C-alpha cells in the first residue's frame, strides 16, 4: 500500500506513453466511403431522442433545414426531401415545413415530394387555404393537370375567409382553360423572395426563379417553333437548328430540364 | 390536502426542505430556460414565430419540470431516509401515510405553482413575439392554452406519483432519477411510435410484430402523449383535443393514484435501519 502512489504514477505515465506512440505512428488508413448527403434521423428515433416530444423533434429538424439546407445539387435535394418528410411525419401541421419545403422541393427537382408535403399539410391544417392553393398551383403549372388543380383551388376557396371570390374565379378560369399565364408562378416566387428576411432563403428562391424562367423560355421557344413550322416539336435540338434559341438556358440548380411527351418540364432528382 | 390539520406539519416541513433544496433557484433557472428557448426558437421561424416559440417553450417546460419534480422528490424522500430525519418525522404518534401524503402534496403544489408561473410568463413572451409578425394562423393563448397546461399538470402528477413510489422503494436517490425519467420517456413516446410504425412500416424490419410488442406497453404504462394537447393552443382549434380525453385523463390519474397506493403500502412495511 505504501507504493500505491508510485504505481499510479507509473501506470499514468504508461498511458501517456501509449497516447504519444499512437499519435506518432503512421498507419495506412483504409479508404473511407464517400459521404452522400447528410444524415437524417428517422422520426421514431428522433421521438426517443427528444424524450417522447414529437413537436420538439419537428421544430429542431425544421431549424436544421433552415440553417443548413442552402446547398445545391442532387445530394442537397435528397437531404431536403428526407428532412422535410421527417418533419411532416412528426408534425404535418408545421407551417414553415410545408411552405419552405414546397418552395425548395417543388421547383428544385422534386415536385412530387413537394406536392406530398402540401397534401399532408392540407390534411392536417384543415382550416388553412394555402396548402391546397399551392398544391393546385403545382398541379397546374408543373404537372399540367388542370382537373386536379381546379379541385385543389376550389378546396382552398371553401376554406378561405378573405379570398373566396378570387379563388373561385381562378378555379372557374382553370376549368375554362383560360389560365395559360405561366408567369403567375414566377410572380408569386418573386413576391415571396421580397418578403423573405433570411439572405440564405432569398438566394435559394432566386435560383428557383432563374430555373423557372429557363423553363418558360423553353416553352415560349417551343410555341414559337410550332407556330412557324406548323408541326409539333420532336426534339429540343430543333429549336437550335431553327435558330429560335442560340443556347439552351442553364439551370442554376444543375438538375436540368426534360422534354417528355412533347412538353418541357423541370428535371427531377433521381433519388437512389 | 395541506389544509387538514393532520398533514399540516408534514407540509410545512416539506416546504422548508424544498426551499433548502434551492427550489427558488431551480424555479428561476427554469424560467430563464423556458423563456430563453422560446425567444430563440421564434427567431428561426419564417412564417410562424409565435407558434414555434410557444411550441418550443412548452417542450422545454415538459422536459424540465419532471427534472424539478425529481429533485424535490429526492430531497423530500430519499434525503429524509439518507440523513435519518425519519427518526424525527416518523416517530410522531400518527400513521406513516400522513407523512407520505403530506410530502406528495407539497411536491404537487410547488410544481403546480411553478407551472402556472412559467405558463404566465411564457404566454406574455409569446404575446409579445406575436405583436412583431402577423401570422396567418395566430396562437390561442386563452382557454386552449390553459387547457393544454392543465393536461400537462395531469402528466406531471403521474410523474410525481411514480417518482414517489420509486423514492420509497429505491436504495439510492439516483435510481429515482433514472427510473422516473425512463418511465416518463416511455409513457410519452410509445403510442406515437406505434402510430409512426403503422404509417411507415419500412423503418424497422418486421414492423408489425415490433409495433404489436410496443403496443403491449399500453397495458403497463399510461398514454401520456395523449395528454399533450398543445396543438389546440398552437393552431387555435379544439379539434386537436382527442375525443377520448376524459377517459385518458381518468386512466392516467388513476394510474398515478395506484402508485401512491403502492408507495403507502411500501412505506408502511419499510424497515429503516
């Protein structure tokens, strides 16, 4: 027992020696797999992490999206899809989640996932006119589904207290195929960009506006081509050969545009 | 309960012990945490700062108040046994259950006072946040908010009862902390986990069997998640209060009363050394 302090000193020195040797030994590292996107923890695990409080989980995940979701590319979009979906699972009524999620996903290469967020929010927020209104806008402009758009806008009109007449009018005009003004979406996004106080959100919305304007340019060029030639456009390259476009518009989100069934659409992210 | 003459001495000594355990300091820190968290959280919301502030404030309140209750229970029961105060408090010519019920009444009353105080301050802060931005769906700080706090009080009462039972039967005070927190987390989360697994069976393999196993917890634990009716206050609609609220409330309070019964049974037979 008399030598116990000495023993202690010896073993602590041995420990420090092992740390020193480990720190100065070069060992070949096995190659690490590349990180693809950020980690999003599933809703049940988040629920346990936050002491059974699903609302706290939803709020903290929504804050994480607001603070870190500003990148571009497929991996960022895939992260946003998963993170927004987890928030919707924990609290589908979360207003920031459906609103920002729709703005970032629907025009950021994941329109189906953006519309799904809106559908969940419309179910949960049964009094709120905005989720069905945005859903209708997506259906009209992105999916070209006038019937679904009309139903959604009519639902928004039922819920509205101050915009009933305007929403009913939009629904009637959709039914009569009078609304062909796709600038409506750009105007709406520009308005939202002006209202946004966060510079990161402003920058993200700006990229989506540029992307949308690229799509409008392609659709206008197609219309011009078909009026000139008198037949439907078969391939986007015909716009270049006919001299209507000098170059194709560049997508700032680097997802691109698609030409499917004779219609230009926003490209969608391929989620693996 | 403290107004009855038989319990009054235990209540008075309980309040003194709580004050000695720095209850006022705990209360002040709780106010700082809840109000600070609500104000900071509101800054992160683009469309609904008051809703997010209230939501996070209630979450912090719901997480922190059980901790305050555990500290009180440890001080009023576990320390009593550790420091052998029972040589004084349990030698009076009266039954032991009087001692236990008096102390439980002190913990319940102090936590209720704390809940109402912090609830008032939180409502004031959220009202102030709400004046800075007009939300499309404002928060409801009237009846829905106070109903939410009432349900939270019932949740905390159950936690108090379980913590009391553990304090009577446990050998070490830290078991009260671990056991009560474990109970609170399990009781507040299992029903939501079952619902999430039902909607998303891809989260775990064999989700149906897993879900059934978790669902069995419903016979062992009260569904404290069902007592969280904050959506009524967050979105201003009574629709979010479940129709079965009365049976859930009665079941939960009955569960807590059962644990108080067990605690009385245990303390009557407890051999102090």
